[in-house]
C-alpha cells in the first residue's frame, strides 16, 4: 500500500474510532416483546425476548406457535433444504416457531434460511450468559442485502438459560407452545402518535442509505395523510458527531465538519481526496432540518416529506447535483421561504454553536425509555425505538399500534395493514340484523365488543350477548329492542320511551314485551262486551262490540239500549239542559235587577245624608221654606 493509501486509511480509521467511542458511551436500549409459554407446565410463564432489527414484527398483535428445534443445522447457517428439513405447518395445524442457536453466521441469515423452510417465526438462543441484545443486520454487505430485504417473518433473541429450558422440554418429548406478544412493545396512551425518524441526506452510503431513501419515498403518502389529519406528530432528526479539540485544525476534521469541528459527518465515499465531503452532508442535513422548522411554522410540517423526496430525485450525488443551488431550486418549487431557511441555518464557518445542530446532538441522548440513538436509520414511536424492517407496511403497523384502542385512523384499518375481524361472524359480538346495528368495533389490535351509540341513543349491555337502547329516543332505534309488529297498516310496539328501558306489551296484548306480545281475546276471556244483548268480535289489539236489532251499544257502561229509548233519553236530556239554561238566564237577570235597586237605594241614602250638611241644587225649595219660617 502506498503512502497516500496509508494516509487515507489512517484518517478513516481515526474517524471510525471517534464514532465508535461515541457509541460505546451511549446508553443503548434493547426493545423487547413478551414471550409466553403456554405449555408444558414445567416452563409455563412469561419471558422477555429482544426484537430483531429486521423482518416484520407484528406490532400491536400476537402470534401463537409450536417450537421446533431442528435435529441438524441447529445454527441455521445453511439452507434447510440441504438437510431435507421443512417447517411448513400442515393445513389446520399451529404455525411453527424454529429455535436456533447463536453463532457462526449473521442473525439475519439464520432467519432467512428458516423462513425459506416454512418457519412462521424464529427464536435465537443466546450462547452467552448476558443481557439481551438487539439482533441487527450486517453492515454494508451486498450479499446479505439481497435476502434481508425479503425477510418477512418476526424473530427474537432469548436468553441462554431460557433457551436451554426450551431445548430440554423438546428433548423430553414435550409439546412446547408459545405466544409472541407485541401489543405492549409500543406505548398507546391516547389518540395521537408522536414519532421521529433519525435519518441522513447522504445517498451514497451503501445498502442502508438505499433502504432509507426507498422507505422515505414509499412512506411519504401515508405520513402526509396521518399528519394532515392530526393523527400524528412527526419530527425528523439527523445524527452528527464532534471532532476532538486536538484535531479540529486537521484536514480530516475540516473536510468533515462545520463550525470548527463541532458538527461532523463521515465522508460519503470514505475517501478524503475525491468527491463530496462530510461537511457537505452536514450542511444538507442542517438545511433539511430548517426546511422542517420553516414548514412547521407555516402549519404544514408534511412539506418536509416533499422536499426530501424531491431532493433525492433531483439532486443525487451520482449526478454531481448534491449542492446548494439544486437544493434552493427544490425549496423554491415548494414555495418555501428561502430567506427564513438561510437564517435558520446560520453561519457554518462561525466558531460558535449552531442552535439547530446543538439541539440535535442533545436529542441523540436517550430520555426515559427511549435510549440513545446509535443505529442509523432509527425510527422512534411514542418514545420507543422501532425494531424491524424499515418498510411502509411494517412501519405503518408500528405507528397504528401506538394509538389508543378504537381511536385508530382509517388508514390503520385498511386491508394492507390488518384484517377486519367484524366481518367473520360479527366478531362474536351482539348485533341487531334488522336494524343493522352491531357492538363489534374493528381496531388495529383486534375487534372490541362494545355497545354502540346510534343517533344519540346509548345502548347498554355487555356487548357480547346483549345491548339494549336506553334513555329518551330509544324507541326510535329498532323500537328499543322491544317487540313490534304491523298488520294492515296498524302498528303496535312494546317500547316505552323512558329511562328504565323496560318493554311492556301495549293494552290489548300480553307477553314479555321483548320477544313476543300476543293479542288478548277480550271476547273469549269475557273482559268486555258482556251484556246480554252484546255481540263481541275480537280484533288484533282490540275488539268490536255491537248490539242486535234496534239496540245501541254504550261503551262506557258496557250495555245495550234501544235506539228509541236513546232518542227519548236524548230529548229528555235536551229539555233538561234547556231548562237549566233558562234558569241560569233568569238568575242572571234577577241578579242584575237586584244589583241595580241596591245601587239606587244607596244613592238616595247618600244624598239625604249629604243634604244635611250642604245645599244641593235639588233642595233649593226646602231652603226657601226654612227662610220664611225664620222670618
């Protein structure tokens, strides 16, 4: 190797050691799922397992299977076809979970070989007594990239001691049944999911960068639907490192860092003498962060997805377009404020902290249950790191697992993400087929039997065998679950529109009010129309009573009288009322005359009294006589 080659290798190795030191100091959190052994009794219980960082974990769901430990190729490093071994379950049989030993080859290769042999899931038993670790994909390996992208089954690492227990039970001829449970792998506290993607703008870093770019393009549509609907809160993040103080003036740090060694990224080609430099990547990462911040301020954070995908397509490194000019062209096409973005980016030559990138470095340090971000790319859902294949369907499943049950958006209930359990036998829940009402609610984690609310009317019950409408208006919804029937345009219902929710057969019927109300035969049961001359005919919900000959039926008294007597009675009543009316008029007249005479009498008395004290016009003559007598 020549002098220049040794220099490049030394510089790259130095930077690699710098990055490695950062990772060692970090607090890496292993994401786990629950593994429950249901049989045999000797090892029955719940155990932890570490989710593999490839394949598709069934976030939000469970999977049951029978464990099998192969007789040969127990590390799974070779194809099981070579050994004539198949793990395909027979029709109607429980799926097969293959138990393999750790060692000799990549974790992903073990799972790939087991998947090809028909395994539904893979458990890898650790060969060391240590805390669980995350099974990750091999770095930049072109051969492994071909099969890693096609792994679709879940996998998990189990502790050595537990693996030995599984092997012993199987060697003793026991049937080992287990349930893998991912329902609590992602917290689901409410109706909004917060998630973040730790990404990179470098498109020439190999297999993982290609996978990341492909994911961003494929997931863009779903991400924007979730964000625009207010279902999610997304934030992009970018990993940077700092250059040690002693090397800030070195060529390596200057080519890979900005702000005097404070924020660095590896050289895209891992060659400091050609192509793009690490600081070009840092600057574009910073620009993408500022695009998000400016878009978020304008209440349109989803524009970040448009910018990133457009930049990947229009400004790739391979076409020598990965630069500021191309980026600004994309920014203008999306109608973003370029001046605000430039202000946000600040001065990359300044010997000072950049607020945006400083915040990113602080965010890399784990808080709570998340752990430090050490793997690129990394997806974090509700403060829990995602493990598995970075693929649209798998990631959407993880996001949907983060919603509180029954609050999932429609995209989570699409056929691409989950199956609707309410379509088969109504999910075993209560339903009213006539009113087309069901208690079955399809959720991402499975169906829920919960009595519904229909047009403001609340149904009460267990949701499985019974749901009864209650409260005002309940009779408008399927007659409140009570009996009802219509015949010849006449309808009857046993529903009573009150709070007690009871069903009572209406008058003229008898029964439980729920399943049936039978017509009461008033004629047969002699409840009405029982007079000697009455003729009774039962009707649905009532009866008709008539009288023979010249007789008329009186309903109130349940009797028959002759029509002539009825007419005479009617005439008598008429005379009676005329007399009563005449007396009333006479009484009123007498009262008025009496009142008039009393008033006249009172007036004369008052005049007489007043005349004693003062002369009145009508009393002049009396006064004159008094004068003469006096003379």
